[in-house]
């Protein structure tokens, strides 16, 4: 297996989806380590505002590109992080075919880049591969309770296929591929209209709108602050040897959606009433990671409690929405870029 090693030297790191919520935080952390970062993003769900502060950084380069199209990088690359996919149901269901192709074709394209450059590769997978789990908490060896034909399948099955590609490339000795399964993540730079539960409740509370809960609100989730997640991603990329197995990264604290809403109401003075709506199809009832593998292999565990992280996120949303000067709009379908169109590349 080809692999470039530059111990003690600056690494060049490709971050696909680097202008997204998690990706932009990852770019920040990698630059702080003294690395050179190449951010690739189509801006379908990413935001130029997230990487604008990095535009003049001497070690940062931005390439506007959809990873579903073939491309290569014209300089040596040491590591590739693949975070390039819409991650909330309203976003990935807006164009389900493109979501599936981003997971499969896009991942294959990035794996090819990693292979050509002898780079290590990290695939951002998801807790959604466990479906509506019958095992609780979820361990990495649990194979899931999934629907391959439902409205969430474009994302869930796409991510499962991407994992299969990564491990096939690893077993073939072609790419040093690693897979992380990410559980619910939140923090500054979430899009106000992304449809995730934390952003939904905070934006509604700040706007004085009713807080919407789907189903009874007794379904549970775990919530990992974005800086904790990024630390886990980098730890998995850097661990030697390659674990050769998927690794859960998330916060094992488990809260009902009702408990989360009550925390938001107590935290945001403008919060209004809570209203209940029907539960979407295939929405999981319980979700909580078993992080024993991450603790043992990486020495990683989350540090930020939900109350602390939620306050930081609320403060960021209050500032961001004030700058916009208008109420956030609901999520609507977005047209994907024309993959045959030449996109601009800037340093």
C-alpha cells in the first residue's frame, strides 16, 4: 500500500465538504496544527461564510467542485477527509438521487484521489446506518434495523455503500481507509434552516415561534458538540495502525426530545409554546452510541456537556439571525450543480 509519511512536516490535507458545518470546524483545527488545507465544496449545503475568514490564510485553498464529477488535485496530498454530503433529512431528501450518488460515486472518486496520492482516507459515515435500532446503545458490530426503500434510504443506504467501498479498498491494499460513524452533532455554524432538531428548536425559540416536536417527543437522541466530534475525527485519522473497523463518535448522554425542548425554553427568553406534529416515516425511536471502541483505540471521549454546548450554540444563532435581519426560511429543495459545467478554482 502506498502511503506518504511526513512525520514532523506540514501535511497537505483535502477536506471534501469543508465549507459545511462540521467541515469548516475541521478546516480550522487542521490549520491550527500547521497543516495545508485544500477545501473542496459544491456549496449545495455548505456556506461560503463558513470559510470566508480563511480566504487569505496562506495554507488554505478553496476548490468549488461537486465530488460526483471526476477531478484530481494538482499537488501532493497526505490525507483526505470525506464530509461531502447533505446530512439532515430535509436536505438529503430534496434531491435523493444526488444524495445517493454523492455517497457512492463521490466517495469512489475521493478514494481514487487518495489511492493516486498515497493518502490516508477518512469517511464520515453516520449512526443512520443502524436504522431504527433494536439494540441499545448501538455498538459498531450491530448490523442495524434499516429500510432500503423508504424516504431516508438515499442517505442511509448510500452511507452503508460508502462504508463497503472503503473497506474493500482497505482489504485490497489500495487505500488506507478509515470509517467514522457520526452521531447527532450540533454547534455554531449550523444552518438555521437545515431541519435538524437542535437548530429547529433554537431558531424557533429565538424567533418567538412555537417549538415544533415531531411525534410524542419521548424518542431519544445523543448530542455531540462539534469541537468534540472534530477531535474524534482527527484522532481516528492519525491513529496508527489503522483500526480496520468502523468507530462510533458521539456523546453517550441520552435525552428525550421533550427534555431538549425544555432546555431550550429555559435558555431562550423569547421561547414560545411547544406544539406536536406527526412523526416522519422511519424516524428512529432511540439513538445512543456505545463509544467503548473510540475510548480504547483513540483515547477519545466527549468533553462538552449538552447544557454548555447548547448555550454556545444559542448565543451563535442569536448573533447570526440578528445579522440576517429576517426570520429564517423553511428548507426547500435545492437544485444540484450541473456536473458537466466547469467550476471556478481559487487559491
